[in-house]
C-alpha cells in the first residue's frame, strides 16, 4: 500500500526527515510515536504534499503510484486521507455541502461522475448513522462551534464518505476526553479496519492504541524510524519514555 524509502525532507531549509523508511501493507494499522519535534507531523505533511515541506531525497510509492509526483488533490483522489490535530472551521459552508464537493472533486479526478444530491444524502445518512452522528450537525457550518468531540466525529464521517485506502491521522487523539477517544477509535475501526485499507496513527500517547490496536509500532527520532515493534512497544514507551527506548 505505502512504501517509503530513505525519505529526506527539509522545512525552511532545515533537515527534518533524514532517511526515513517505512512500509505499510494493506489491512495493517501502524502507529508512529516519538518525542516532540521528532518530525512526525512533518512526515504527514510531506506525504500529503503540503507546500513548504520539501523532499530532499528518497521515494514514496502509494498504491502502485509515485506519490511524490502527484499534486495534493491527486493524492487524495488516489485514496490518501489526512486527519490533523486542528480541524479547520469554514463559516457559511455546511458540512454536507463541503463533503459533497470534496467527494465529487475526488471522483472527478478519478474520472468518475458526480453523485447526485439524492445519492450523496443517502451515503451521508448511512455514514452518519454508522458513526452515530446527528444529520442536523452536518447541516451546520463546517466545525463552527463544534466541540472537540463533535469535530472528531465529523472528521470520522468525512473519512467514511471519502472512503480512503490509507488514512494518516496526526495526533487525532490530542485533547480528547475518554468519550471522544472512543468515538475516534470506533470510527477508525469501523471505516478503516478492512483488508483493503490501512491506517497510520501518529500519536504521542498510548491511550488511543487501547481502542485501535496497532499491528506495528514505530519510534520516530532524529528524523528516522529508530525502532519497530508490536503493540507492546507502545506500553514500553509509556512506561520508560522515549529516551530509554529509542537509545
Ligand atoms: P513532531 O510532530 O514530531 O512534534 P514536527 O514535524 O512538527 O515534529 O517538527 C519537526 C521539526 O521541524 C521541529 O524542529 C519544528 O520546529 C520544525 N518545523 C516544523 N514545521 C516548521 C515550519 N513551518 N517552519 C520551521 N520549522 C518547522
Ligand atoms: Mg509536536
Ligand atoms: Mg506533530
């Protein structure tokens, strides 16, 4: 699904990723943990194609394509979903409208026709029900006045509707209470825990991993993956800290 080889990247001319390699297979959930400033978010941004995050070397193959050669919207259309810590608010644009436009833009980039209003609403209702989100919430402006938990639930509905192959979720658990954490965990499991999909969870803490059990846990430090293990590695990190484990 995703094969990152020897990836180097700079931000504001500063080398951040320094030869990072990581392979994610279909059906797998991977977690990346690591100290503050290690480059975890940078990795997410580089994979998403965010301006200002310059690739200096290495390669990334995603679903058989050269990911780094694609524009950000082409990456999304190819099945890459990025969830970030701080969801944007868009006053005046309803979530339903926003989701329909996002989905139809992706369909267009794949050479598929748009869904009609009726078809889209049917899909939106189905995904909202799956994630126990009130349809009335989706009629409100994107994220405006949403609580932390509601934003996350809306993001999970968005992920369900866009139906990506690979979801990269950066600190999606930060600042969430236990109930919201469960929503995110259930959302990831119900939408993404499938043999043809994969998930990369970037997280500081072990607690999200109680809800979404990773197949692999990696430690990112100094711009590369310095250790890989199973779920027990996350517990070890929680107990002993990054320095002890990554050294
Ligand atoms: P993490 O997510 O692991 O905490 P980041 O990827 O956010 O780490 O940051 C890695 C390093 O890159 C840090 O030293 C940070 O200061 C630097 N960095 C990130 N974004 C920028 C930016 N836009 N301009 C300058 N430096 C940045
Ligand atoms: Mg950080
Ligand atoms: Mg970060």
